[in-house]
């Protein structure tokens, strides 16, 4: 089965490799440097028509942020004309990069009804899809996001106390790193170390500048981590706090679970269904300080050990890949679920 994934060059998609599935490489993006997949030409109706003979199925994961509803309707029409079915994985019910939820909702209003197969990561997200579009989505939990070596790597023994970390990254629109960091500084037990990392770019430096007068916070501004450095960083933390204001699912939470770092997440979206974690309440004014402080204190007191079992993770990856192959076969056979 020849599958055009949007994208192919993504860790989640790479984890789905299967002997029955040939995933076509991401086509070159005009004007972009090599290795850049977005915006994918596969989302262009003319490209799809021109290359329909090369592909059996289109599977969209991410990357339709710049597509208008009219462009997506044109793509759906081209798929129908070409006899190429669409599978859609709903990773995000609300786009983490958009302050206004309307554009992503409008895109899903085109893609979800048109998809011959729907996949999502949690039962809660599937329930939302059912309520909103009357469609049933296949629920397949997220496979591991770190490699086998890191799944089995022993967490380092540290003598530097209990460390709670927050990473601003090149922070997304849905993130509130300054508000959550200030709430941590105000509520965390006094013997807890609070580490805030940010990228050495305009947004990261702005976060560090805004927090410069918080004496409890250890601020670190640096270039983005590569994968090994990111995994090392996460194992330097006892707790990683996700500073999101909205969201659906999180690969960062999955990495924490793989590496044995406790994730502390807001009570939005479906993060809590992905893996064991602690939660704090989000209000219209930002993080609820009482619940955030209580969650940090609980982690400090109980030291939860919720690390994924490597064997279970590897078996799960194979099961998820098999389930995708079965779904592709079902869709290509035109069998209703």
C-alpha cells in the first residue's frame, strides 16, 4: 500500500513503519530548503491530480494550517475524482498555534466528513468527534516518542534536590510560560528548585526578561536542544510542567512518560488520558495557583514513578502500526466501519 503521509518526516509517522506500507517521501516544497515538508504539496489539488497514479491513499496528520476551507474542498474533490481515499488523524481538535480556534475548526469541518478513515489518540477526543460530526474515530494511543536506547536508559542519580522544570521553547501561541512560572515561584514548596529554560531567540529572551526579577527561578537561555540533549534535560527534572492554555494531545507528555519524568499538565484537552500525570486547574485568568502548588507539593512528597515499561512501549508501537495497516486495508476495500 502506497501511502502519502502529510508529513512523512515526523517522529509519530516514522513510528508507524510496517512491511505492508510504503510511505512516500515528502515531495520537495518549492523555495524551501531540503528536508522541509511544510506546506505539503500533497495538500494542493493540482499536485494530487498530477500524482494520483503514484499513491493509493492520502493520510493527513498535520500541516494544513495555511489551507483555506475552499482549498481543502478542492483537495477533497480532487481525491474523489482520482479515486484516492483520505485518512485523517485528528491530533488536534484545536490548533495550538492559533489564538482564534475558528480557522482550524473550519478546516476540520471539511476534512472530517470527507475522510474515509478517522484516527485519534484518546477516547475523549473520539467522543468529541462523535458529538460534533457524528463520525466514529479509531482510537490508537500514542506510541513511544524516544528511541529504544532512551526507553531503557537508567535515570541519573542526582544530589541537587527536587527539580521542577518549565520549558518555554520558542513558545507556541497556546503557551503561557511567564504566567505559569510566576505561579510556580509563588506556590512551590521552599526546598523545590524551579528551572525555566527558553530558546535563544526573540520569544525566549522575552520570557527570560519578563522573569528576571523572580529570585526563585533558575533561568537558562540556550539554543534549541537536539533529541539527545532534550532527553537528557527531561531526565534532569523530577517534574516537567506544561504551560498550555489550550490543547488536545501532547508529544512532550509522552516523552516524559517514556523517560520517567512526572508531567504536570493543565486540565484542558485530553492530556490526562494519554499517560499517568498530575494536573492543575486552568482559569480564565491563568493557572490556578492553589492547584498548581498542591500538585507540585504532592509530587515532592510522593515522588511518583510512572515511567513506561520499554517492552510494553515497543509492543504498543507494533500494535499501532498493525492497526494503521488494517485501517488502510479497510479503507481501500471500501468497507464501512
